[in-house]
C-alpha cells in the first residue's frame, strides 16, 4: 500500500475508534444519562404546569390521586442508546474523509439535541396520560402507543436530518463548459 493509502486507512480507523469509544462510554454510563433525563423531565413538566414533578435518581415522580406515582427512565426509555449511532457514523465519515469534522460535529450536536427533545416530549406525554387516564391505563396507553409513535416519528425525522447534513458534501462544482 502506498503512504497516502495507509494514512487514509489510519484516519478511518482512528475515526472509527473515536466513535466506538463514545458509543462504549454512552453504553456504560447509560444510567447517568437516564438520571440527567429524569432531572430534566421533572423540571420540564413542572415548568409547563402539567404536574408538580420531582426526580429521584432515574425516576420521575409526582402526586396523583393523593399518592406519589411515577416512572423509571430505564435502559429502553433512555435516549442514551439512541445517541450512539450518530457518534459512530459521524466518526466513520470523518475518518474516511467523506465529511469534514465541523459538518459532522454540527450534525451530531443537532441529532443529540433533537433526540433529547423527542425523548423529553415522550416522557412528558407519559405524565400527561397518567394524569388524564389514571396511573395504570395512562401509563400503558402513553408508554406503548403514544410514546412509541412519538419516538418513531422523532427518530425518523432526526435520522433524515442527520443524513441530509452529512450527505451535503462540499464538493467542487463543475465549471460550465468543462468536460
């Protein structure tokens, strides 16, 4: 292999390793992300006046029918696992020099913010449904049906936006009349 080819593969491997390192860190620290999400959701829901919520660890709790109820932001409910693909993909694209680092950083930052927002809306919908339909019925309707719809639509939109951002390569344009 020529020196430029070895350098290109070295950059690709370095990019992949960086993306995988961030992915592993998110995977290993998902509970810390879930605790931050519960804290953020409790503040969001209280701020909107939907319920007087608090967070305890990775749980969001609030009074309902003269008792405290809530939900736990578990592995499946946390945004942590959804954050891994944008980091890994962006690192690979930068490593293979398909995307510049600034473009990848913007795409990842936007994906992270939007995924967190989508998940916060989903968690707030759980609180709203539990207040509207009661603990058991509200949780089941919002977690299974409403929450899944919010997550699916949000994830698809974020993925499309991410791909549009990293797919817009800054390639030189052809000069008209050039062959």
